[in-house]
């Protein structure tokens, strides 16, 4: 009981000092935090959405559109390959989750199957990221050839789309300057986005709602205006609205080739700048994109090319000369804000599929302040009741030791949460209040055991030793079962439930440390100093 090695004493005091240093930034003003040395921990707790205010968005990834685009890519490639091989076909189109084409000539049908299998395998490896067995090409007796995506391919593509969407959402939000966002998957096709302290949620929604898929395609000026007006698009052509004309009130549509000259995936940078005192967006390709862009412009000098963003033509300039520098400028009727937003979207990258806002909630800063005030009142009242109970039940000495251990427990818990950069929410505050009550359980078990040993006639030293040693098994059992319950809450819960579980779990670990180790060290210091002849407990 009395033996405490120096290394153990140093370790206990070191843990308490680290907890105090980590918790200190939560009570210091911002100016004092900035003046602290760089080697000291200076990261306060993050406040969650319910305490700080902000926006909560539940987004759903439209993976059906993603699958449709991949099937249309197969259609475009198959059309060119079949024409190049001079194979007569009809009815090449997307039907449901399949690509269907009719080849009447039985002798040509097998050759067409081989061509489509090669094309399907190429697209699977380069675009879908799957292997050949995930795509099937089958020939039917009626002359139809069906290219089908299997469920494995669809599932893999959907999962990859969710992961990519989360990363791109994070990039976009980080570039807006929003601090401490929460972005996580929910279910198979949904993403939760929480933005504490956001004062312009509409702009964030606009940024997240844009797919930002930019492509460079040739304009076909040979399509008659009558066909454009009636919507009769030739094969390989689609009609897109002109963003620039639309902003001036016009409704002009442009005939654009479906085949992409250069994809926006090869962009490495985009910045808002000015040209002729008008906001524009400058962009730069990587080496592969620069080479493709240079070759495409060299082959099509004198023709128009369309800069297409999310299905709308931003600009359609004429190629005056080959552009080999790997950079260019997007001009249009931009404002400074819209140019900055477009540059941000292009830098962050395109979403693999559109996002739909399924749920939206906003929490005002006033409501968050009320929650903080209520949480502080609950914490103070809970701490006061626990401290008063320990003093009344175990006197000023042992009650004081238990209460000092309780205060250290709260400090170390706050330091641990700060070091982990945890987000404090209202359920987290509830977990801290509950931890205050649970923290003295170990002290109660120890003190009651000491009382029993004293009633049995043992000496003070023997009673203290038995109280701390024999109560340990009960303390470990009770806290271990609580940890198991909280582990299940964390595993199967989400959002606030997981935050509550983390707070309680950390509180259990810190309370066992302070109630058993720190309280025992304080008791040993008291006993060595006073050597009492009797013990009033």
C-alpha cells in the first residue's frame, strides 16, 4: 500500500500534467492560444452542429445516372467500331441496364459480338474499373446482341462512386474555408454533411449540387436549324443549351458531338482571373491533357469547340490556331463570385454522379448558445451534487480526495477529447455529466470495503490496503461491462449516439485512472505524512 516507485509517481503526475495542458486551450482566449509556443497543444474542442449552429445536409448519390452514362459510352464506341468494320446494324440503343443492337446478317453477327466484347472489356478496364467477367455480350436468335452489366459490376461502381463523392465533397468544402465539417457515409447511397458555423448554406448547396463534369467537344455547324428546333438529333450528336446566351435571355441550342475531345479529368488547376476587365476562369491541363488538347485543336482549326459543364455549353469559341501550351481561358457572363465558384469546382474535381439533397436542417447560433448554457448548468449542478454527496458520506478527508480525483478526471477527459479533436455535441455533454456520477463509483466501492475491514478489527494500514486491492476486481468488472455496452453503441449507432459512446468510454478509462491510481497516491501521501492512530470513515 505504501510502496509507490518513483517512476510510477512520475508517470501519474505526467499524465495529469498532460491532461491539464491539453484541456487548457478550452478556457483560454483566442489571443492567448495564438501566443502559445508551437510545441504546446493548442487545440480546443470542436463544437458540434447542435451547439454552434450551422447546416445539416443528407445527400443521395444518383448512381442510376452514372450507370446510364457508362452504357451510353459503350453505345458511342460500338457505333464507331461497327461502322469502321462495315457491319450493318439497326436499333443500337440503351434499354434499361443493357445495350442492345440488331445485326440481321448471321455471318456478321459473330464478328460483331467479338468486336463488342473487345469494346466492353476495354471500357470495363478503363472506365468501370472491373474485369471482363463483370460484363457479358450475348447474341440472341432474333439477331439482337445484348451487352449487359452484372450486379457485381454495378455494386462495385456504386461503392466507388460513393467513396469518390465523399472525397470530392470534402475538397469542395475545404476550399470554401469551412472549418470542422463532418462528412460521412450513411447507408449504401447517402452521405451526411454537417457544416458547423456556416452562414451561407445556399452557396454550399449550390456548390455540392453541381456535378462539375467538364468536357471539350466539337460543335457541328452542319446540322440544320430546323432539326435543332424540332429536336431531331443525328446519330452521335446532341443538342445542348448555351449557358452564355441563356443568361442574356435567349434560348439558343447548339449541336454538339457526343464524342469527347478532352475530358476535364485531366485538369490540374483552375483560377478566377480577369481579361479585358471581365471575370474569366483560366485552366491548365496535365501533360496528357495538354497533348490531347493540342492534337484536337490542330486537327480542327477553323471549327468551333464547346466547353460543356454539366450538360450546358459555357462557351463555344472558334479554334483560330492550335493550342499547344496546355492552358486556356473560359470566358462568359461571369460575376466575380461565379468565376471563383467555377474555378473551385474545377480544382476539386467532378463528381462521378449527381447529388440530390434528401434532407436539410439548419440550426441557428442562438439555439446553439441556449444548448451550451443548458449543458453548463446541468454540468455544474451534477458536479455540485456529486461533490456534496461525497463530502457528506465520507467526510472532508476521503470525500475531498474523491472530489479532487473527480475534478482531475474531468480535466483529463476534456484534454483527451481535445487531443483527439473530437466534436462536442449535446449528447456528448450528457455523457460528461453521466461520467461525473460514474467516476465516484470506484471510490464508493473502495471506501465501503475499507469500512468493512475496519469493522473487522484490522489496522488502518491493512484496511486501506484491502480496500484498494480487493475492490479492484469489482471495479474492473463493472466498468468492463459498461465499455462493452458502449462499444456496441459505437458499432451500431450513428451520429450523436456514437459521440455519446465515445465520451462515456473515455470517461470510464479516465475515471478508473483517477479514482484508483490518483486517489490511492493521495491517500498514501496523507498516511505517510500524518500516521494517524485512528480513522474516521
